[in-house]
C-alpha cells in the first residue's frame, strides 16, 4: 500500500486528507516514481481552494517531486528502473509516496544534486528559467523589478539574476525577508511595509523606471507594478498569491505608457522533451556549481501526512524559500 493526500471538496487546508491506496502500474510512456521529497508550490493552494479547479473530485494534489524510478511502462526509452529523477509537470497527485508520471516530463538527476534540493527547486527553477530567459531576456546590468523576492521562486530569481549580471530589485514584506533576498543576490530590496515601491524604483533608476516587472502577487500589486514600468514596458503576471487580477480595463495599459502585459505559465513554455532538457540542463549546472544554492529550513520540511500544516504555513506568509513534504 502507498499513501497519498487527496481532497473531496474545495476549501482551506483542512480539506486535505491522507489516504491509503494501491498504486496501478504505469501506462504506456509513463514511469512510476517512488517519491523521496515532494515540492510544495503556491499553485497547489489555488487548486485546493478551487481558484484553479482540478478535473474532478476527489482529487490528488501536487505536480513536483524527486525520487527513484521503480517501474517503467511500455515505450519508455529515456529513463530506466533505478534512475534518480525529478519532475514538476506531472498530473495532480505528486503529494504521494508513489506517483505515475509521463516519461517526457521526467529529468534524470545529476548525482551532485540531492532529492531534497531537486524537489525544492525544480518547478521554481524552471519557472525562473522561462521568466528571465524566455518571457523577457534579462540583460547584464539591466535593472528590473521582482515581487516576493524572498519566496521560493524569488530566492532562485535573485541568484540567477546575479549569475546573469543583472540588477534585480526585489520587493519583500519584512526586514528579515529583505536580508534573505539580499544574501541571495538581489541588487536592491524594497520593504513594501515601510516604503513606496514606485517611489523607490524611480529613485533607483534615476526616474527612468524599469522595462520589465515580474509579479506573482496579483491583485495587491497590479497597479503598483504598472506604475514601475517605463513606456512600452512589459508586465509579467505569473501568479496571484494575494488573489487574482480581475476586471482589468485594457485602456490602463495605454494610460500608463503603451504597456505590454502577459500571463505566462510553465506549461506554456516547457512543452517538449527538448525544452525540458534545455531548461533543466541550465538549472542543474547552476545548482551543481553552487551558483544557485537551494536550502530548505528544517521547520519547512513536513511529513506527507502533515500536508494540511504545510499549507497553513505557506498561506500565512511565514515561510521563506521552499517547503517540502517528505514521504
């Protein structure tokens, strides 16, 4: 028997329940992974709450984990039983001791990277890859704004930007988070609980503002983000931790300077085996060489059965960097 987390109805963390189940064999072009560490991502809370409804209920949760391949389905050539792997784009159900995953969504893990490092960084690292390298290609010395710089995605973005020689201006909500983002390589940090983000961005850029803003906060920061952009700048809205941006009048993009806005997601950028390979190679080499450090606080590692507590911690904004479930 194996254990997984599922929910019968939408709601708060309390709807998450641990259940026993018998895993089915992987289908054609699938592999079965015995998960050793499971990534917790903010999007998981949107699926649980019903903001992004799953295909049906009851539903599993989670799309990211690292572990060992225990079985392979027919037609699988890329990986074999015993391989150490990581994935971030499985069907819902990675909050489980065992999960069947499409083989083309699985990356073989270099020995230099642990299961915990991999599960803590794969989805978030692939996200930073497409944001900084594809949605908009950040150049050396370029200043740009990145909200929630001390979050799981934010801390990887701080390190990656520094590796690119770019100047990330990060927003955070506390002095402690400011310190964490600066240690990770943010060029400047703005504590939005103490100062105006727009005024500080103008000051730092000599009044020119920035060409791109990366915003995973959503409702609370939408207007602020637009006000930080120079003419014909790009607003990248890639999450909604404060609630979704709704009821937007497109005319606002005109009023604020003929701006562009995009709402990207990982599944729109990494769709083929080749794209996954390109992104994971770049991410793994940065982690293996120590340019990107992935550390998970012991207080942010939860037993699989404690998924409810993990979600409570994440949504209280108490966590910094990544959190994990350990089966």
